C-alpha cells in the first residue's frame, strides 16, 4: 500500500519523447505516458477497459492514443475519442492522472484529481538554477521497496562504511545529529561537523586537503519520497561562503511493493562552469550509488522477502532516529488516507 | 479448470516420431505420448506411480515404456508389463488416455475412456482434401489461457486494427454479424460484407485489386477449442464460385491455466497447385499470428495476472457477443461436468 | 521443517578459505562462514540484526566481521565487537552456530549450542585413512528436497536401471536385502550377491572379467543425511580380502525444502596408489551422479511441486523398505523435537 494523494516523480521530463508511448508502473498501477500534439504530457491507465490490452501497444492518433487491439481511442483525459464498434458509452473511459512538468521532472498525481495541486511538489528549484555544467543525475531501477531506499538516505552514517573511500570519512558517524519533524509531514536531519578533515570527495577543493574543516550535511525528507540533501565544507571557523556547497535530491517512487524507481540529481555551487569536473563528479556518485548502495539495499530486501523490516524486530540504533520518524509519519498519513477512503 | 470429457489436439500427427518418447502437458496433466511397435499412438500419464519419476525420462521397450529410474514397465493401456521388484499388483498402473489420429492431428481424450468417441472430434475434413500446395500450418506455444485466444478469433474485428495491412481493412468492423448458438454447444458467427474492397491479402486475386467485392468471413467455435474459419471474396454481385475461398482451423488446447498449445492450419480453394504462393501465404499468416496476435494476447494475460477477464468487469461491446456466448456455453458445460462428478 | 539438533555438512573444509567470507544457506537459515585469525572456522547468521544486511557483504576485521552497511562488527560467537553508533546493548548480537572440522568436512550444528557434541558426527574415519590417490569427491547443488536424495541411496536397485552400464548389472535387484533399524536412529541395508558377474565398474579388477563373484553392497543411513556405502567384490567363494573393496559417503544437507547441498566422496582399498585410476574412477562416478541421478531426482521434485512424495500415495514396493524406515525415523525425531520445543 502506498500514499495515493501524492505527487510521484515518473520520468526525467526529457526522457518522455515528443512521439511514442511510454509505459511505466507507478505504485502498482500500469500507466501510459505520452506527449500530446502540443507537447503536453498525458497519463492514463495503460489498460484498455474493453479487454485489458495495454494501450502502450497501440498508436498515437490526433488527440490521443488508439488501442492496438480493437481500435478504441482515448484522449489524455481518459475519454473515449472513438469506438468503431458502437456508441461511446460512459463506461468506455479510462482513468486519467494529473501530470505536471517541474524541475526537469514529470510528476504524476496518483490520488483524486481535484486534489492535485502542483504547489505541493517539494521545492527543487535548485535543479533549475544550476547550469548544465553543475548538474548531473541518474536513474536506478531498484529491486527494493521505497522505504528501504529512504531509510538509506535518512541515515547517512552509512557513507562512512559503504562509501568509505569516496563519500565517507567517519565525520557523519561522529556527529551529533539534529532532527526536526515539521507540521507539513517533512522530517529534517542534519549532522554538523567541526574540525574534521573534509570528505574524500571534497578534500581537493580545500586550500589544503588535509586541513581541518567545518562541514554541513543534511536531509529534508518529504512523504512522497523526495529528499533534498545538502553537503558542504569550509575551512574550520570560516563562513560557509568561503567553502564549497552542493545540493542534491534523491527521489524514490514506488513501482511495486518490492521495486522502486530511484531518481537522483546533484547540483554544485562551486566550479559551476567546469564540464570536465562535472563529469568526474557525476561518475563518482554513479559508482557509489550503483555499485555500493543499490546492491546493499537489494540484498536487504532479499533477506526480508515480503516482510516489512519493522515487523521483523530489527535492533534500532540512535542513527535510525530520522528514518523511524519518517516511517511513523508515512504510516500515519497512510492510515488517514484509508480512514478517509472508508468514510467516503 | 478445464473440460475433461473432451478431445484436445495434442500434436501434429507427423511430429510424433516412430521412435522416442514425447512429453506434453495437456490441461494440467503431464502426458507421455509415443508410437507403439505398430505405429499406433499411445498416451499415458507421464509419472511413474512408484516414485513420480517422469516416464518420458525412460526408454521404449517392446510393448511399452520402461521407467528409467527403477525399471518398471507399462504398456499403452497403462498396465504394468514388468516389475523387477516383485509381483505386479493392481495399483501398479498408470492412467491411460484414448488417442486418435485424424485430420493430420493427434487428439487426446481427457475424460472417462468409455465416453471417448472419435466422431465427436469436430469436422476438419478440409485438412485432408487440400493438396500440400494449398495447406500450411503453425504451432504457437502461447503464454495465455485458452479463452483469451478463443475470444481473439470470435471477434475478428481485431483484424482491422491488429492486422490492418494484411488481414484487415475495416470491412469486418463495418459488418453486421449474424450469431447462432447450436444445440451441440457450437457457436457460429459470420460477418457478411458487400461492396467492399477486398482484404489486402485477397486484392491481387481479384480481376481488379481496387474493385468492389462481396466477402464472407465466419467462425464456427466448438467447446473443445476448435474453431473453423472461412474467408472468401468474389466480385460484387457475382456467385461465390467466381471468387476465392479459404478454410482454416484455429485450435487451442489448454496446457495450464495461463498457457496454451495453439495450432492453426489454412487451406485454399484457389491457386491450389501453386507451391510458391502457398509459401508466401503461410509466411504472411505466420507473421500476423506470431508478431501481432500472440504478443497482444500474452500482454492481456500479464495485465490480468491470475484473474479471469470476465471477473474484472471489462466493458463489453457488440463485437464481444460471440465470445460472450462461447464463454457462457463453456461455463455451463464445465458446471455440468462438475455436478456429474460430484453426483457419481 | 528440518531436524535442528543435528550436525550438517556445510563445506569441504579446504573450500573455506583462510580469508574472505563464505555465505551458504543451511536448513533455511542464511549462514556466514569464515576462518578466524587462527584459522578456526566460525559460523553466524548472515544477517545484521540492525537492518538485515547480509554480513557476507561486509569485511573481515581482527576478531570478526564488520557489516558493510553501518560498520557494526561481530565475532564468531555472535557478540558485538564494535558499534560505531552507540553502546553495545545485549540485543546487538547475532546467532552463532557451533562448527567443527572433521573428516575433511566442515560441520555446523543447527540446534541448541549446549547440545552440540562432535562425537555425534557419524564415523567417516575412512576419509582420513585413504591416501589422496584413493580418495575422490564431488559437490552437487541439487534442486530437490533432501529426502528424495536419501531415498535414492537407500534403494540402490536404481543402479540396475539408471546406471545400467556403469554401476548396475541387475545383481542389486536380484538380491534379497537385509534391513536393520538401530537404537541410535540409523538404518542399515545390505544387498548380498553370490555367483554374479561383477558390476561393470569392477569387472576389470577380477582375475577374469566374466567370472562369477560374490559382492557386497550396503548403506548405513544416519538421520542427519549422512550415508556410508560399501561396495566390493571377490571371486565366488573366496574371502573378501582377496577381492576389492570401496567405502563411500553420500551426505545430503538441506538448503531449503526444495534444494539440497549434496556431498559425496569415495575411497578405495585397491590400487590405492594409482592416481590415474583414481581420476578415471572419479570421472565415472561424477558422470553417473551428475548426468543420471541428479536430473532424475530433480525431475521427481518438479513432478511433486511442493508436495511430499509420501503424501501423494506412491505405490511402494519391497525395494522401498529401507527408505520408508528412514523416513519414519526422521518423522519421529522431528515430532520429538517439536514436542520438546513446545514444552520448553
């Protein structure tokens, strides 16, 4: 079960072509995405109500898509455009989903259409501010439930062990984190560090790689699976402006109970015009996420099978405080949605 | 669940070799087929009653087959021929199934042996009448339940969309079909067409490819999954004899709830001696069935999972009338069989 | 369900390297094996109690292993050596399993540690007595439950059919076996043969390959899946010492309900220094077990699905007497264990 009244990242906007039909399962629903004649993204259930043929095996037609099996056509609102076999009855429609393009991402709303407010998409404006040479990204189809991936980010102490030679160094584990839960359901955690040697990735950017620095590391989690991360370092005692700063987002969209669409992007506020450095930075992150995080999280899921980790009595540590909060928020929102669905 | 008191097509007769052991699952039962010393086909359960070893891993011996594990031998009636480990007790037997060769097909009867009447096999005599140069066929292992495949044939409007450039042209969709349900459980549907340009496949056979024609298209469905199809065209207003005519059979044998053995063959009553044309015609049909029907039907099945389409509230159209009738007949026969089994 | 208060063969001892982490599932439990700094084998549950990460994805550290995800370290007793995230609480431990090295095999005890007595490992001292040139072995991951594999050995009449040209010859089937069940839960069966031509494998070792011989063939089964086999032949009427003799062990460790770790080794008491003959002998056995037994047993399991053979009403023969006894012993021990677990 997943939150339904929620925006989910579905595609990098420029991965949805002007032509063609792009199927992707979101929160257990098979969805067909395409761009209409004006280039506007559309999303409807990828299943003809007539005989359950995937509409993605059909064709684009003016104003919509036509099922490849018996020729019934639908528009982006899910209304039947054409029924070669008789009248267009009201049952001959397919569920449509609100979609918007924002922050270079195509978002889909899986709940009641009249509640879909693009303003509810978490603020990722830094994606638009960064020049191409200070922006990189990746997409990881991951064979694990969304919460294991979110747990991974909400406890960045893992970097000290799983990414010891790139993103870790022990400073996150040594930090005393601050955690705040906000009224909007977001959970914030930061791991302040003072007088630490910078992370391996950051050392070359310091006046002296081995000097002591102050570092900031934080995650802001949103219930829809969007997490914004900030990493930076400055020489010990100096203002942040004299150091280096990065903003990232990790975005986890449930595909099924045991698989997820994992998007991430990174922006830098230093060396912003250095395309070569940008490529190196991107390769380093890709290596860490693809060869270190993804295999570990997928192995966790295999060990758990279909069970939820928190039903298996894990030994929780202080470092699990943020993920535990986030799971509690998620459970509360899910229960509220289900109560509302039952009441209505 | 499948009809048991029924003949099912199991093999092209000449695909069952004179020697060797040929296993195939029919209606969820693993069956071992072979030809005896006189060349007569035999079929018994492919499972030694001793330790469940597949008998198909054994050897042909005079008069039967010997289990490869502990040497117990059985004949085609399922009687034990030899037990190296002791007396031949009555329990040491294996279920045998009636088989007959007819219309170039090996048929198996999955019900009570004393009710197996070869006269109940649907009439496919056109298979024997056609010379080799006017006969072609194919076998498609299909990952879908038998009813989805039968539905596909019982609603040939799909040809106008799925096979638009070969077998379709819109005339089936435009036709006003006649449907008849017969006392023997068969369902007949025809889609008469007048003053239509011939199907793409037929155009070159008309005096002028773009001329108007009268066409006949019909399906006779039998509950055992045998469907006979007739397609033909003649210049508008002229008798059928002046046109071209074809007879086909599509035969669907359940393997499991979600997989089927799909046999089809086609015979022509024009250009009957033209081997080259026969090969082209066969290749065209193979292309349509393999790259258009099969992927679509298998995708339907994946969308349905283990659910039956008719339990998922599909929106039914006028064009579903014949398949809905056939499903109703099948459900009635199945219920009757089960009542009889309970009563006895 | 498997016997828990039991030693199981887990590895050939020299397949467990001095360095590195070796995971293997035993009786449904994922286990991590390694050698400590003194070379002593260790075994703990391969699952960090914190977040279910496989510890086998971590690293060896002095005194134990460290989880690769968040750096928590454990020793071979399952005690936490280091928790970078806080105090070492008692819950932060992982189950450890007794292991011993004996007869060139690493054995693991899956039950209560205080009941683990190495003296309970069946006597396989012949493994240590044989020189390398009279010893060979193999390991077969087999997709079948352990009882089907044990049944196979407890009814060696199968050799007369499944291995007709190598290990069979009809003499086992013709024998009148003696069966004894012992108080310690072991089951013994022997198939004495007199005045028989030797097995194909043994013929060349007789003064005349076609001469009559006396042969001995026996199996001693232990409930933990260890079976010791003795095969030999001597010229008819002559003492055993004038003939040839072999000792083997077949050892079946459950991995899951439908898969097993199958170890076997063979020792000879003739041509003991003949390395070339040893290699030929090993290749012959490997061929028989890999291409004849394993496919047959795996096919049985596929025919059975998740069902137990004895719940499917097989027709049992005289030759099933020993396997039936062994299954009865196993069921009794299993029930006793479960009663004890319920009572405590």
